[in-house]
């Protein structure tokens, strides 16, 4: 950047506010900003708040921690030397670390590492969030250790994924561990216990409700292999004795009968403060929904999973619940339901305020539901209809066209009923789309994809994995620049000609995934790298000829930051 009169004196704090806003949109943009000037490098270092630590970044970690001293969140995906990694973090200059998340580590809890972290008084006092979902073999003693070392925790997530034996000790979570945890974490606001080795009963729920008075969110999840003993009585106790509880997620494979004269039909009679509710199939019934509707909680998110009965038996109760929460409800998730166009049309009159709808793996859906929801929900921003089992049917009529200008995110992946004409019509209804996923929609061709890109020029992320297309533009004669920043095209038939078209028309491309695209050679890769000056990440596989293109790109273009090659 050249300094101009009045511009070069623009204060750093103003630039910092600008760069912070860019970071909120996409933190990966900080990479480009840091290359502009030394001044912007220093500012971008200050505003970076999260850091991902993998096995590959371990050797660079000391330098990264010195560079980014305002890091608030660490996402750890490393599989080895976790104890040493945490010890290094404890001795670093990071001053404001508030959250640590373990993902896909698949290692035992780093007990020595936790102890090392607690020796740093600043981390001990400031750490608010600990997410251990990526660790295995969690035991009661780990809960006690965490509670002793980090008494100011506000959010804790524990996964006890497998019932296994370590030496002579059975790796599992029981009421004893949860009770000890609840006794020591007085600031706890959110807790999640997941996995088949969570051997908990109502005693755990009672301990959390009575000892963690600030608790606002509880999440319990077990699958068919789990052996929990939670009853309707325990759930009812939580609802009655947790005045700050606003979010409850119950994905329990079974709800045990209560030892008292109590049924599970009225466990939500006192759910007057809930903002978020997730229920599994064992809790979904007409009586239950009427009970929630009677309580009239200010629900903002409702998720109902795996209803296995006949839909007509519950339709009236679901309609009553949606009507009771119509003014506050923003997000609705129905997982593996059997729905019809008529049923959705009848419910739609109570969905007018929704901004997010997910109908994942629902049966009986058609494109009619798409038109119904986009018309009935004028504020809808995200619609997901992935993995549905519907029919090839489209009642679109230009005379009845009602565009939805709020829609930004559409996921209709893995739908065999989606055709080029339907996709074209979807683009006409939602012209402001920014994200589109049509992966594994086997009936689509490049004609439909090219047409929706023409109709929706704001699309920046496109996922077309598993579609047999050689390019993404079809026979569209318009050669204008496409605004794509992310293109995921794994297992497609994209060839060098298609790559050249991507390079010529997607000049803003930053992330490209062409893994398992056997028709791509070094020639095609060169075309993309040469023309897409902002390209940062490229994923390739089974294309050995691409190695020459990569060597050439490293010599020619310094902007290509990462290449993932699987060959």
C-alpha cells in the first residue's frame, strides 16, 4: 500500500477495528492481510484469537505462541505428545487463554499436561471452557482432577465413548465423578456428557441441579450401547430446581421408568424458561408436546430426533407446540421424520419467524416443500434438506414466483430427486445465496450448476463432491468472473479444460479440493494456480502428474500456502 496524504496517519486502533470485522467474516482472511505490510502484520497478529494445533504444527508451536499472544481459544487435534504440548503452552506468553478444545486426538486424558497448565496462574484463573470430546477413556478421577485444577470453569464437555478396561480400572463415568465435579465447579454454566460409558443415574442430574446453581445448559447423549439409568423423575427434578436452565438436550436411547408414581409424559410441565430444547424419540409423544406447549417456553431452537411413530398421530400436538412458540422460535430441526408436502404446508403458517430449518434424512420430501418454506418463512436464511428420500416432483411456476432475498445457505446434498431444472428454479427463488451444497446429487449436470451460478452471483462456497461433471459452468456463454472462494469437487470428472475454466473465471478462489479427480493433470493445476492469485489451500489425490505443477507453483507463486496431496 502506498501512503497518501491523511491515509498513512490512520491510527492503528481504527485499523484494528476494521481487521477485526474482516476476521469475524472469515478468520482465514488474516493470512492475506498480514502480507500487505509489516504494520498490518503486527495488527493482524494482535486480533487473531484462535489457533489450531495439529501434529504438523507442533514444531512451530513455540513461534506461533510468541507471535499470537492474544489467543483466547486453542483447538488441539494432535495425536501425540499432548502432555508436552500443554506444558509448552503453560510456559508460553499467552495471557488470555479462555478455552481449550480437544478434537479427534483419540488419546487418554493428558493428566500431567492438565497439571502443568494449572501451574500457570493466569491460565488457571482465566480458563472458562474445556472441551474433552476428542479424548478417550475418561474416568471419574479425570473429572475430579479437572475440577481441582480449574475451579473457575464455566463450560465442560466430556466424552466417555467406549466401555473399556485400562489395567484393572474400568474406564467409565459414574455418579461419583459427576457429584465430585458438581461440588467443586460452582461457576459451571454448561455441561455435556456423551458416550456409551456414561453410567449415570438421576443422582447425577440432582447433583448438578442442586450444586451448580448457575447451570444454564445440560446435554446428555447415549446410543444403544449405553447403560444409563436416567428416569423421567430425574428430568423433572432438573426442570423444577434449575432456575437458570435455558438449554436442555436429551439424546437418550431409552428413558428408564421412574421409581416414583411418575410418568415421562409431563417431564416438561415446568419448562417455562427453556430457549433451546432437543428431544430424542423416547420423549417425543403427543402428550409430551402438549405439555411443553402448555408451559409456553420462549423457545428459540427446537430439535426433534428420530420420531418412529405414525406422523398423523402427532401432527396436531406438533402444530400446537409450534403455534405456542411461534413468536420466539428461530431454528427448527427435524431429524429422520416421515413428512409429506401436505403436513409441511399445514405447519408452515406457524413458521413465519424461522431463520434456520434442517430436515436432515427426512422421508417423503419433494421440491414442493422447498417452495412452501421459502414462501412461508420470509426471514429464512438457512435451509438444509440433505439425505432426504423424496420423489422427482416440481410444481414451480414463474407466475407464482415469490423470491426469498434472505436465503444465504442451501444444502440439498445427497438427494436423487434433484434435477437441473429444479436447481435452476431454486436459484431463481433464492438469488442471494452464498453457500450451496449439491454433493452426491447424481442427476445433476454442469448445465444446472452453471445456471445456478449465473442466477446467484453472490455464491462464494460451492460443494459438488461426487457429481459426474467435467466443469462447473456448462454451456453458459457468459464469461464473467464468478465470486467463488471455496470449491469442493472431490470424486468428480473435472478435467484440465474444466480446471482452466475455473482458473479464468474464479479469480477470487482461495480453497480448492479436487481429491480423487483422476482426469486432472499438472496442466490443469497450473492454470488454476497461475490465475487464482488468492489460492491458499489445494487438496489433491491420485494425480501424480500434479507434483510437477506443485513444484512449479512453489517456484512461481508464493501465495499458495498449503497443498494436501494424497497419492
